[in-house]
């Protein structure tokens, strides 16, 4: 038995990070059948993600990262850089061509992951159903059988996320975009997933609504033990939410690190461009 405190790797004050919830290694996805020159003809040097030989799009190439419990990873990059494709692979909507995704050391399963989309109605919520029913439906869909308890839980969560109880039974389509996003978040969190994916959760809303919603997202991601990944082209939003970020360009991760460090002192020319054009 050693008395060297530095050897206490698992103690609560250990500087060693906790085991990751999500581990992504070498994730690659190409749209189109592709050829053997796709990788060489795309990426940073080529200045495109489209293979000039065969026309396939290398949407994500060789992406690797970990996300720990309680951690929010930001994924930034301009439109078309591969952010949504990356999330769709993690959500098992599309099968990557290569690479692995594990959750708590096991191959990822659909039930471990929930995605919050940019638009609640496009996300498969039910426009004519009450806000509360949209939330309760997810619990019922996951095997909950006590109808009363399910609705009570849904109502509590909606109130927590800022929806006045008077409106819980109004149809989803009667709500503003920002309020619909709160319903979508409540639906995602009513049975907290191991992995929460957020694809441009505040994009397209009025700036004041965005700020309010960001507060809510920040609160819930901080409280969750889940690993969260938030994708956005909006650096200011990512800055609020994420502790670490990865920067995607033409499907490649060109830079990664502590959020503040990367945004204050970007090393890669593309990140420098992104930061100077979006944050000034
Ligand atoms: N279903 C698809 N078929 C063909 N190309 C696609 C498809 N979805 C996305 N792409 C292409 O893949 C690249 C990455 O897209 P996407 O992941 O949506 O980027 P982002 O979310 O960063 O805007 C883009 O060049 C886009 O045109
Ligand atoms: Mg996208
Ligand atoms: Zn090709």
C-alpha cells in the first residue's frame, strides 16, 4: 500500500479525468459510393469535402474525441462542415463507413442517445398534441405504464423549463419557436439519456429568445450526468454551453481544446478565421 497521494488515481480530487461516457474513434462518413482517391482529394489541402474524381462528399473523416460525464462538448464549423452528419452517426440515423462509437465502454445503442433538433416540429414532435402529452409520450414509449404519474412528471419538467402550467395542455403548434424548443428539451430529459445531442438548438430564434433558451440549456446540461454534445455555427452559443470544443472544417477536426482557450487563442488558421468573423 503506497502513501503517495499522486498515486490515488481514482480519488475525488484526482486530476485524472473520469472515464468518458462517449468515445468516438476514427469516425468517417461519406455520401456517395466513393473511390480510392476521395480522402486524398478532400480536406484542408484540397479546400473541399467533395471528391473531384467521383463526386462523393466526405462529410466526416477520421473524427476522434471523448466526452465525459457532466461534460458539454461543442462542435463548431461553418455550414456544410459535417456537424449534423457527425451527430446523425452518433444518433445511429446513419451508419458510418468507418470508426467506432462507444458509450460507457460498450458499442453505442439507440436507447442511450437523444437528439434535440433545431426545430421541434421537424424533430418528430406532434403539433396537434398538448405540450404535456408530447413529453409524456416519450415516457410511455419507453415502457412507463402509470398514466397519472407520467403526466405529473411531464408537467413538473415543463414548469421547470419555463412553461406556465396554464399552457401545458395547449397544442404544441400554438407555441412560439422558443417555447417549442423547451418542450423538445423536456421530452428529451424526461428520461435522461446517457448521451444528449443538440443540433443548433437555438438557431433561427429571436436573439432575446435565444439567450433565454441558452440559459435553460445550460442549466439542464450542467445538472445532467449525461455527456452532451452541442453543435452550432454560433460560437457565442457554444461558448456559453461547452467546456471543450472541436472545430470541424471540410469534415476534418482541425482543432480541439478547452473552449475558452480555443476561442481566445485559436491556433489553426481556419479557427482564427471563424473566430474573427463571428465574434467581432
Ligand atoms: N443526405 C446527404 N446526401 C448527400 N450529401 C449530404 C447529405 N447530407 C449532408 N450532405 C453533405 O455533407 C456535408 C456535411 O453536411 P452537414 O453534416 O449537414 O453539415 P453541417 O451540419 O455542418 O452544416 C455537406 O457538404 C452536405 O452537403
Ligand atoms: Mg447542420
Ligand atoms: Zn472519390
